[in-house]
């Protein structure tokens, strides 16, 4: 993700305050209630001296004080209780705003197109959903409430000042205006520094994710110190930017103090002159000076609202960058999608031309092939020929970019409902990922409603029963981040079982180049052959045993289909295939050697 570090809002995007209001809207009544409770707290606070005065008067007049004492106690307790409740409600609302933002951002992150995620750092996206959204809390309490209560008090005080003397009000407003200009100049600096600080937090997340995601490689390569420096550098950049933001916030806060001192002196000078000419009474001047003093607190509130707003809007502009990334359409219902039929799917590629990004070269230069319903089709070809890309296109992780179309059941996949299309497919990736969680979570990931009997059956066909029996807590054993507690072959079988449990109409199996021992491989080959009798199976093959049992083989090279046929036909007729068969395929013998 690119970030120039400058204000990047586009014309068609809502300003930060409107984004914030969008998040606040569902909670506006609680927010209002919180603000009212705060006002009530201030009001009861103001009533306290009056009751205290009554109490003292009663004392001196030798009257009973129990009534006033009771009132005073009730008022003190009530004030504390209402104050606590008000503060609780306000902070609760601010947390709800953060929750709303996190929900909407994380939903969006899960719908991002694979191509968008390819072009960004997961650690950075993570920091946008966690750390940036947190900043909305202070933005809600301080900007919204500060501006609301501070602004109201400010206006009320200014009105009262106007009632006392318009000339002196003019003087005061003049001084405040100068301060406002200075703060107006400073606040974009706060915005920019905050954005840089948050960006560095994102960089830190990205570097950490990179290290922790491949900790074994990092350790094996002895790269800890270097990676440590990268992470620390990002943390230090965040520190620098935050310190700069703090510096400008401090300047802004003290500009208010300075302005108030200035206003005090100017009012004293101008007011003194007006008293001398007899334009106003001395009492008016004193009253006015008191108001100048009262102005301080609400002004501080407003300035803090402005500075917090800059910090929050920096976070919002980083969230906005996520919303700008392309995403898949939202699912129409919460129900898990179902494929329109249960029959095995037929598939065809028609002149598919595809590149991963506009600036990258073509990966598919017009790929054509047809796969009838049922049976096993193997894809073979040198590394980088575009075999895995065929599967990514069928799953619509990417859309055909330069012409051609992909048909499933005779219908262009672009016309399919995306969820329905994917519901028809079971996909085993080349590096067979396992997610953290229990083994059961992993197996039922794509089909949570499968019966215990169905699960048991699949465990048997994928030869996972032994593993389950061996594990200390069976299916409920935690397999570690990315399945680190399983062996490579076990991970692969778990991934296959997961895909099979979906009862796919089209099974895509991207065979890994190794990792299955001879016994398991033979068993799995039989399982896949059995499945191929009931459903359509596409397998990217790296093993001789797979291609010999395939009904047809598609030979790919450099983004083109070179030949289609059975193993015997191709060995005889296609030199490229003959060479692949002689050099590239793992035979069962090889696999047995590798397993030893
Ligand atoms: N996400 C991606 N972004 C950009 N280029 C990619 C991406 N994935 C793959 N490529 C490129 O596309 C080409 C085809 O890749 P693909 O993964 O389809 O090859 P393959 O036939 O599956 O190879 P292998 O047998 O090694 O798995 C390669 O040159 C690869 O560098
Ligand atoms: Mg591949």
C-alpha cells in the first residue's frame, strides 16, 4: 500500500468528521445522555456552595442544621453518582464507536480482493484495524464532547461578555482570533505527524508479522539482529512522529494560555482607559475581567477538541485507504451459500488471457481446455507455467484480465453469485495451509455442519485416523499457528480432508511436490480416484502415479496449453510431456526414498 504521508482525501470521499458521525449515529442517544449527565454534574457542583451558605447561615442564626446537612450530603453523593454515571456512559459510548468502526473495517478486510492483499502488508492492515481504530475513542470523547460542552460554555460566556461591554468583547475576540489563526496553522502539522506515527506503527506491525510468520527461517538464516533493527527503526520513527505531534499539541495548548494572558492585559489596558474616560464603571471592568478568567477552561476544551480531531482524522485517513482497496461484493444473506445443484460440475477455459497486475506480463496467453463433468484431469508443466493460476481463476481470486472466459456448468463464472460458485468448489492449496485452532476446527472449516459419521468417513479415506488417535486430545488438539505442530504430510492430508468434507462438485487439488510418503500417497491416489468417479477433480500433478491414473492430462507451458491426452498417448506423441515424465515426476520409488 502506498502512502505519501500527505492529506490524501479524494473529492468523492466524506471528510473525517462525517465518517466519525457515521460511527456515532447508532449511539447518538447514549452520547447525548452522557453529555446531559455531565451537565447535571456541573450544575449540582454549582449548587453546592449555595447549600453550604445556607448551612452556615443556619449555624450562625442558631437554627437547626439537620435539614441543610441532609441536603448537602444528598447533593454531594448525588453529584458523585451522577458524575460517575455520566463519565461511564460517555466512555462506554466512545468504546461503542470504536467497536462500530472495527466491525465495519474488519468486515471490509475479509472481503478484500486477493489482488489487493497481494499488494499490501498484512501486518499493516492489522494495525489499521486495531491501533488506528483505537484513536477514535479519544476523538469521540474529547473532540465531540469537548467541542459540544466547551463550545456551548464558550458561546454563553461570550454572550454574557457582550451584555457587559461590547467594546471589551471586541478586544477579547480579537485576541482569540489571533490565537485561532496560530492554532489553524499548527493543527495540520499535528495531523501530519500523527499520520506518520500511525504509519510507522503499521510498518512495525508489517515487519513483526514478517518475522513471526517465518520465525524458523529467520533463525535458520541468523537474521534476528537485522530484522530486529528493522522493527526497532519503525518503532523509533513512530516515537519521533508522536513526539512531534505532542510538541505541536503542547504549543497549541499554551497558545490558549498566552492568548488569555494577552486578553487579560489588553482588556485591563483598554478597560482602564474606558473607566478613566467614564465610558464604563469600574465594576463593569471587574466583572468583565472575571469573565475573561472563566473563558479559559472552555477554550482549552475547544483547542483540545481540535488537536484530538487532527489525531483522529489521521487515523480515519488511514482507514479510508483500506476502503479504497477493491473488495468483493457483500454476501446477500448470512446463511452459508449453497451451490444450485449437487451434480458434478463441467468446466471450460475459452481463450483466457490473464496478468496479475496491469504492469506485469501475461501469465496466461490464451488458455483453452474443456473438462467434462466427472473424472480426473491432471495439469502438468514446468514450474511457472501457470497451473496454480488456473485454479486461482476458477475460484475467482482474480478475474480474467485480458480477454477470454471461464465457464462452469456452461455459464460464465462472472455471472455466478460468488458465494455459490465457491460453495461448489473444494480447493487444496499447493502449500496446504492449516489455521491455528484445533484439528477439528480445521477439518470443519469449510463445512461446519458435517455429521460425526461423515467426519469419521473422511478421516478414514485421508488416513488421518492414526494421527487423531495419536494426538493427546484427539480432534481437539490445538495444532499451533499455521499448523506448526503437524508434519508437512499431515498438514496436507488435513487440507485435503477439509476440502472433501465440503462435498465439492469440483475438487481442485494443487499437489505439493513432496511431503507424502509412499503408503499414504497410494492411499490418497485411490481416494482421489474414487472421488473422481462421483465428482469433477482437477489436480496439478507432480507425481507419476497421479498422471497415470488421470482420465486426461493437460500439458501447460509458459501460459499456453500445449497438448491434451492420456499418459500413454502423450508419452508417445508429445516430446515436452515425454521429457517431463522422464525428469520431473516424482515416482512412488522417489517418494519412498524421500520418506526414508
Ligand atoms: N500473486 C501473484 N502476483 C504476481 N505474479 C504471480 C502471482 N502468482 C504467480 N505469479 C507468477 O505467475 C506465473 C505462474 O505462476 P503459477 O503459480 O501459476 O505457476 P505454476 O505453474 O503453478 O508453477 P509451480 O509448478 O512451480 O507451482 C509465475 O511466473 C509467477 O511468478
Ligand atoms: Mg503451482
